[in-house]
C-alpha cells in the first residue's frame, strides 16, 4: 500500500477515499498491463532473433572458407556513422554541408550529404571486406562547397584496436580539434562464430525474460480478482521488483539502439540498411 500513498502524495496515516483507492488501483492495473505487453513483445523479438541467428549460422557454415591469413572469405568490418556535432569549419564562409568519407584497405565509401547543419545525423551503415587482419581505418568529415570539398578533420583507427565481435560505440575527436563524430564499429572474422555466439546469447536472454514473465504472471492472476493485487499485498513487491525494472531498461535500451543506429535510407550495395543486425546483408 505504500506506493498508493506515494502516488496520491499522501501520508500513510491519512485515510483514503473510495475514489482515491479506485483511481490508484486502475492506474497500477494499467501499468501492469503495459509491463506484460512490453515483455511479451520482447520475447517475440528474441524468438525471431534466435531463428535468424540459427539460419545465419547454417548458411555461413555452407559458404564460409578459412584463408591463410587467419581470416575467412566472410570476414568483414562494419561501420555505422551515427552523427557529428560542433563542426566549425566554414562558419564565416557560407553553409555547412557535411558528409563522411571512409577509406580502408584500398576501398573508399562515403555517406549522404547533410545540408546546412553543423550537427549532422547520418545513421548510415557500411560494410568493408577484410583482406588483411591489419590496416588503418580513416574517417574524414568533409564540407561540400562551391569551391570544392573542405575538410572538417579526420580520425584514424587501427584495426588491431578492435576486438573480434566486440561492438564499439563512441564519440571520437576530429584531428582539427574542433568537432566530434559518433560511430559504431564491429569487426567479424568468422560469421559462423559470430552467429553461434549471438544464438547462445539470445537463448540466455530468452530464458531470463521467460522467468521474469512467469513472475509477472503471478501479479496478473491477482489483478484479475477485484482489488486482489492490493488486498494480497502484491502491489508493493511488483512496483519495487528490481528484475522487472531492469527488464524494462534492457528492452528500452535495445529498442532505442536499433532505432537510432540501424536506420538508413541508402541502398548502396556496400551499405547495410537492415534494422536488426549488421550481418543481415553478408
């Protein structure tokens, strides 16, 4: 009952009116339904992910071949150019029309041009085949002007600084000392290994969230009895349950990550536009 008084901003020693009691109960009943729907949807997503990773592994096993340099014919570097901020070049020389140029192992790709902004957002995904386990990734932000392209600055990243299958999301300072760029990088040496690890990780998450869903079901049963969740003293444990709070944080984090990082409108063959995984278009 303590949460009822918190919601109503009343002292526990005060009396509740029937209207206050019913209003608070309806509110918490709605919150429980929302939690159930969120976790049900997330379980569906995880089930789809499990299927996708299993199919990906099977397909990779049929096509992947090891190379002499320790890589495979499916070794790739995946880069998401998310956004940049505080670009300063050209503030007094006209508009800012930034785009990103990526050069790696003799291959150059570039993003779309963002018009009239010093804080561009791209959310574009790129794929580079790995020809060698070594190399330097050069990312440069350029400004398109009527006099030609002008550089805001660049960064160089050594491939050896990236670990296999470990996603790295970070802000990077440009060489000019003015402006930053946020990117996501993922290096995969073996697709079979990648899909296998993702499959096992998804199984673990499924088991964890199924337990949480079953736990939530206890409260749902009580809720179906008029005011049962309050009379049975289930309300406070429900609202204070750390597992449920953490579950919602995980769900929101993963959904926001997909929304903000994987969205892209470019259909270039080297650019990955899938909203679920870097490795859909391998």
